C-alpha cells in the first residue's frame, strides 16, 4: 500500500530513494530533493529541460551538454537571492545588467563593436583609465558636453594623425597654471621695409605664438610689435 522498496507513496506524492533510472518519459508536476540533499540530473549525452504551451509548442529550453549550456527563450533573467533585484536580462533586442558594478577582468579589457552609451566611465582606484582605438577613430559625443578629468594624475591624448577639439556653439578653454606647446616650428621674420632679416635662435630669448589662417601655430621672434606674418614660410607650407 505504501510502495515497494525504495519507492514510497504518500499523500504528498512519490518518494524515491537512491539513484533512479527511467527508460520511458516521466510526467510529473514537480521534482524536488530532500532538504539536506541536492538534486542531481545525469545523462550520457545531455540534459534538456523543456517548457511547452497548451498547444504543445516549445516555448523554452535549457540544454546542458559536454560542450556548452544553451538557453532558448524569449527572455533570460538572473535575479538576486531574494528575487527583488534584476541582475541580468537578455532578449533579442537588448541585454541589461543591473548590478552596481560591472567588472571586466580580461587582460585585453572590454571590446565593443559599436557605440557605447553610458553616463560615466571610471577606472579602478590607483589604476589608469585608457580608451583606445588601435585601427579606427575614437569619438566622444554628448548633447550637453563631454568632461574628461584626472583628479590625481595627468591626462594624455595620443593619436597618429590629427587631434580635433571642436565646439559647434561654444568655446574651448585651456585653463591651467601653465599651458605648454612644445616642438612648435620656428618661423623667420621678414621686415616690411628694407632687406629681410631673421633673428638668431641663440640670441633670441623671447618669442610670440603666431596663428596661420589654416590654424597652424608657430613661433616668431618677438619685437616691439607683432612679427606674425600670414605669408611667412610656415603658413605657406601648412
């Protein structure tokens, strides 16, 4: 009346002790282990969990085999232990991560094939933050401005070709105790009257920074008045 061997029948259902093997399909509403034991499902090839609707159509599937774990469903969710916080969700349209911090431990960092939209990119404390595009361009855009700050260290921007700082409606401020423009070319100054003359770099100690019509900067010997010339040797070859 109560079952046979390790198979016991009770009001709550059927209780089976030990390892069980079913040669044909098993239809049940719930499978659970004892409170002090885990539930183990084993198979020679793979283990599949299927969910079907009232018409028998497959709506969700979880397959575990020797090579991969595959999940087929309309929406995949990972929640916290109390099921209150959504930690991870994935659909055909988007993937959402709801944790307080996303950590990528790979040596090569994170690789994004397309654009990234985020309010803040911040490095770990005492480590450098590096944004790099080895073979293409790196673009940062925001409708109300982009802020790049280094509170305790320096800020370095390197590129192989041109570096563009563009503001369509406002201004670009370089606000610092010292603004250094190194390796600027040295132009020659030709007086408007009389023979042309050039100041010797060794005797000259003060220079002024000149701007060509193209925007190129160069140094010119400082005199009592400006020595910048739009037709100088530097601007003509810009």
